[in-house]
C-alpha cells in the first residue's frame, strides 16, 4: 500500500538522461567582456550579461554581430 492514497509511480532510472530541445533566437549585439561562464553585451541601449550555457554562438570581444540565445531567456530578460 502506498502512502497518500495515490497510484504508485515508478522510480526514475538514474542512468537515464532526459534531453530537452531548446529553441534559440538571434539578437544583434556587441560583445564587451567575456568570462568562463558568461558574456557581457550591449545592444546599443543597455548592457547585459548572458550565461554561456544559454548561448550557441556569439561574436568575439570588441566585435558586433549576432548572438544565438535560448529563446526563453531572451524573453525573460526583455531582449526580444
């Protein structure tokens, strides 16, 4: 008998890795500074940091171009 009166759920397989496919968008930026974990950009109006783990590609420091950013993060931060 399980506690809580609900149906029993099988335990997740610890060795199983669930992959979630992210949607990415491109934003126009100039790269100002880069660390091992994040990159500081400007879009001409403001400066902001984006974690490297949430980007697929970005211009080098001192260069302008497009950064490919996780869409959910860009929306949350008001970048789009």
